[in-house]
């Protein structure tokens, strides 16, 4: 069976299931499995023993959807580099836009 664990995971699905099924105090389980009490509490609250996604559910952006559409249209029409487009967008659309935010938009 192939298990995909988060790279920093200190427990396995089997250990997590044991934590969820146990009535012992959190400090006892933490000591037994080599984790912290907070880890025990976290797995007791969850319904599943699988890792949850760590990607952002909503990307932080300063551009509105209309500004994003204008930026994409400018890129297609002018065929300029990202840095040149960033200068144009900062000058005329939104002075707070970041280079990485504009890159994600494109």
C-alpha cells in the first residue's frame, strides 16, 4: 500500500487511528508515540487519518478580476516580458501589485 505522508509528518495513519480510538490522556499518547500533546489533540478532533492539503485555498492578490483581464490582454497584445508588464500594471492599474502575483495571474 502506498502512503502519501506530509513531509513533516511525525505519525502514520496507523498511529493516528490508535490515537483516535484511545481514551488515554494526551500526555500518555504523546510520550508513547514520540509526538506532542498538540499533535494528539489535533488527530483526536479529525474524522480522518489522512493528511489535509497544505496549499492555500485562496491566493492573496491585489488585482481585481477586471484588472487581471486587462493585464492578460496587455500581455497578449504587446508581447512584453513580465518585468515590462509589471511596470505598466503598476503605473496604470495597481501600484501595489507584486511580480509574483502578476506571474500567477498570467
